[in-house]
C-alpha cells in the first residue's frame, strides 16, 4: 500500500466520526467551535490548515487534508455523498458562477420596473420606467452608450469563471440593488447599484487571490491570528470613503491592486449612471 494511501485512509478514519446523527448529533449541537492555533506538519514541513477546536479536538476540512496529502475528495450534491479516492490525485473544486442570463424584472402596479436583487444582469431599454428608492419613477430615454464608448472595444463579456476554489475565501453577501435619484441644476440623475458587475469584480478578486503567492500559503489562504481570513471583502463602500471610479471595465484593475498590496480590507461596488434619462456609464469603485 502506498504511503499516500496509508495517510489518506488513516485521515478518512479519523474524520469519519465528524458525520454523526441522532442523539449524538443533538449532543454535538451544543458544542462551541473556536479557531485553533494548532500547528500542522507534513513530512517535517509545516503546512497551513484552517482548524477549529470543538470539545477539545481539532477539526479541519477533509478537502484541505486531501489537497495537502494529494488524494481525491469529491462531493455529490444530488445524493449528499462524499467520496474519498486514495489512489486518485487531488483536484481543485471549481465553483460555477450564478447564471449570467439577463433577468426578468418584476413590475409594480403602475408598470414601473424593480431592478433585480439576485445578482442577475439588468440591460436597460428605452422606455423602461425604473422605480427609485425614494418612491419616484424614472424613465430611460437613451441607451446608445450602453456597452459602447470611446474607451472600450465592445461589450464587457461574460463573468469570470473560477480558476481556483472560491469557497475558501471570504463570502460577502450581495447588497441591495439600490436606485438612488438626485436632482440638481445640472440634471436629473439616477444611480443603480449594478450587482451583476459587482459579481464581476468579486470573481476577479477571487481569481487574483488564488494566484497570489503571498495570500496563498502551502495551497491555503493566509489567515489572521484569530482564525479569520486575511483578506476581508466588502461589496459596498462606507459613506465617508472616497474612491476614484474607473470606466469602462479593465480586467487588470482588480488583480493589479491586489498584488500591489495583498491582504487587508477590500471595498468594491459598481453603479450604472443615468442623466436626464440617458445612460452615461458604468462606474467601478475599488478601494
């Protein structure tokens, strides 16, 4: 039996006890988990594993063990089954992004549109009447600049696909797709929070984190001393934070910023800007 197989089988035997049911599961429900500062070594080399202490024992993800030791771990959601394959190499689990299909907007009794809140794509059309957060309606009259301007070659394209296991990073929830309206002597504006393009920035950040040698240590994301991720991601900017937006979308903007200063808190958001009914631009904010 190979050394890898021996380690894999021993590890599988240890972690099998985590899956419990019935009275044991009810008893375990009262246990508290806290980040563990335990050090882990493989072949006399220290490796980075995220661990939690529960009831005096250290618990780590089976997938993390599989990656460290190099044995296969797969999960079948349809049957809720985990398969351990000691004789197969570890393969990174690829997370599929949510559907990129343009959504069907819900309508109000007066015919106005509610922009989608699920992160799907909203493509503005002439004649759309957008319901704003202040209760007013705003009519779109010109979308000739949508996906067209002097600084872009064409449409942005589909959302990025995973080049690493995104589930291992900070998982912020999408914010509300706000529709803010402002009237001033310069014109009548609305700013629509674009959740679809927010996902583009988030996914680009994940892929950049996966390839950054400082963030990834021995195949695992760097963690803080308290067990939380070294990189914290926020999908809104605080009201008192000033950012210099850029447009149109530039693929290199997110990874360039991450690699220049890996770690810490990253704030990102995207807004579609309209003036007097005309689409002006999609602004990308990153701090």
